[in-house]
């Protein structure tokens, strides 16, 4: 007999978990390895138990479903179960990973399971689809309010107003904040697009700075500027960065 | 409110024109009926009417201090009688001395002035009465307009609160999750599913048929809020608890409508939704000095990162309380050690 599919249910409402559990009862090929009530527990559970399939709510205490996905290493196949239709993109329903709008029928649930099972059986391509989904969702969201970082076993949630500046480091960025410095696997472009441009400015190819922390702009030599932060850190400012910075600071 | 005869150019102009008109009549009367010489009549009317023109402006101050809010009608009548006598006396005498000095060598004019003193005094009383009456009309008209303005502002704020609440209550997160709970209960506990359906229905009904009242009884407000809390309770059965401690004085008291509901919504949104621990929402009410104090408090996870848009609901409540009771600081917020507390003081 084939190995059973390991499924994890992540939702902060018991009744919502119950209905998934009940629906899943008919599938002998799927085994429920656990339930989580929040993003923190889920991150831990996923890294320990490595489920094949997760049922994921979006709005949860501590970490939202999306924030949770950002920090897990090998995301399993995901079926979102949520009341938020603004994140649903109908087009993705024909793809492997599914998006169930609460309340959902048993038939609709069966469709989702079929897609997920197919995806698990021939694994290729699943990551790409998820990435596509995430990208779309991020674009629709308003500006970032917080950034989630996993460092070792610890998870840090940093409100964006505590970020001092962001530095490019190859495929990663280093986030300098009041709480410490954190490496995150995202691009500068991502932060440039998702942080509020009234608060965060790309002052240089390698730097995005929070204007709340900028004390002054210093002229180093002709047409070369530095941004001096309140804790006397100096960041280089490019020509175009200088223009933007000047405009915003003059306001 | 400042003196409208000085501050309001329109009122000032009308007032000035009235006095020009009175001077003219004055002139005509004494020239044709009393045979006063034209030059003397002209001077006299200018002097006396300019004097009253100025006195009349200052009468505003006696009127604005003698309102029904400050004194009893009898006291006001006495004050004004005294003021009328004094004002008229000052007016007649000062006019008399000015004119006597100007026409010092005309004995017949001086006699005429002296003899007409009593008549002038009567006219002074008459002017006083008219001026004061007009002042009162202006004051009450202004108060009336202010009241209308405040009422319309209040209505706008209540509408805003209702709209926000409505928007919140019929948002997908609340409605669809509640429906999902019902869907789940139909499988596990049909009786409870039916109960939840009824709760959700009565809650939606009460939400959609909000009446226009500015104030309602505390118990009614609690009843509506409880419909909402009951539904959240089904969703998060063991995650929160609602406790109410009302002293007997509070049961029948009237409070501005829709001020409690947003506070409970806040407690659920920022407390229950964001916390892993059990959240206790407490409603307390009891007398404190000349107020009835209502407290809504809940514990929350201090580590949860605050989201934008927080505190807008509370600001609305603060504005409304200020407009209704004409008093500042009736709503205070305390936030420490993971306890969020809103105090509302209702004047008795």
C-alpha cells in the first residue's frame, strides 16, 4: 500500500478545524497528523512533521497564514481555507493549490483534495504555482505593516516602523532594526515595492532607509552625499536617491 | 460669545442706520413741535443719540450676564430695572451737561433742556427696553443656531459610528466565518447550529434596523452587544469570557447609543483575534462622584503588533461624548501590563 498523505489543519477556530477533519474522514489515503491554532505552532509543526498537505487559514493570532508561509523552508501543498475573498484569485482554482472560501461544500472540498493529491503525486511545478499565488497576493495588499523573520528556531515579528534601514546582500537583504539585525531571503525590489514610499526611500542601489531615522544629509565631496542616521551610522546616497530624499525631507 | 454690535459688521451697520433714523425723527420732532432752532436741534440730536448709540452697545454685556441659565426671572427683572434707571440717568445727565456747555448763553434753550429732562428719562427707559429685547432675541437665536449645528454634527458622528459598525459586522471575516461555524455545527451538533443561526439572524436584524435615537438605555445597548458577543463566543468558545458587573443605579440609565458596541468590537478584534491566551472582556458600571462610570476592559497580547487604524473608533466616541455633554475628558483610555481599559463618564 502506498504511503498515506500527511495533512495538517491550521486554523484558530475549532469549528472550522472540525469541518475539515470531518470532511477528511472519508479519505482513507489522508492522515491528519495534527491541528494548529496559530502560525507559531504551525511553523514548528511543519518543520518537525513535514506534512504533505496543509489546510491554512489566513487571519490568525501572531502570524497570518501568509507570514507563516514566508518563513517555512519547504512549503507543502497548500489549501487555503479562509473567509477573505479579496485574496482569492479564481484563476488559481484550476491550478493545483486551491483556495476554499468559507463556508465551503463537501463537493468543493473534494475538488480541492483531488487537485492536491494530484500535485503531491507528481510534485513538479508546485512551488512555482505557490510563488505565483503569493506574488499576486502581495501585490494586492496594502503596504507592509510588519516583517516576519525566522532566525534559527526563533521567529521575530518586526513592525516596519522599527526598521532603520535595509542593506542588499546578494540574494538576501539585511534588515537593521531596533531589535537587532536580521537576514531575510527577499529582494531589494520587493521591499522597495511593498514598503510605504512616504516612509522608506531607496537611497542607493544597496540601501533602503527609513526616513524617521535620518538625521541629516551630509555632503562628502562634490555631488557625493551620505545619509547620517540618529545613531551616527552613515549610508551612501546615490544621485537619484539624493533627489528623492531631498524632496521628502523638504516636505 | 462676543458683542455682535462690534464683531458683526452687518448688525453694526443696521444698528447705526437705526440711530441715524432716530436722530432724524428727533430733529424733526423738536424743530416742528417744540420750535427749537435748527442748529440747536441738530446738535442736540447728534449728542443724545450718539450717547445712546454707545450706551446701547455696552448694554450687550448686561444682557449676556443676565440669562435664564444664570439667574431666576425675578432677579433678571430687578437687575434690568435698576440698570434701566441708571443708564437713562447717565444718558440724560451727560447729554444735558454737554449741551449746556455748548449753548451756555441761550437761557431759553437751557430752560427747555432742564424741563424736558423727565421726558428724556422716559425715552431712555424705552430705548433701554427695546435694546435689551433685541439683545435677547439675538442671544437666543444664536443659541438656537448653535444647538442645531451641534445636533447635526452629532448626527453625522452617530451615522459614522453606525456605518463603521455595519461595515465591520457585515465584513466577510465576521459573516462568513460565522456561517462556516454554522456549517460545521450542522454536522456535529445540529441543535447548536440552529441556535447559532437564530443568534446570527437576530443580530443582523438589529444591526440593519438601527433606530435614529441619540440615546438609549444601558441595558438595551448591552442586549445588542451581547448578541454580537454570543456569536463570537460560538466561534471562539474557550478563547474568551464576558463578565458584566452592573450596580443597580446603572440599569436604567441612558447612554449615547452605539458607544459600547465599537468597544466590544475592538476587544474582540485586538484581544481575541490576536491572542493565544484566554481574553476576559469586562463591563463594569457604577457611580463615581457626579458621574456614572462605565468601564470596558480586556486583556490583550502585548507582543502582538498593533495594526494601523486603531483608535479611530475611540476618537469618534470621545467626540460624541464631548458634543452631547459639552464637557471634555469624559472618555479615557488606559493601556498597560497587557490590559486595555476604556473609562466612560456619564454625567448624572
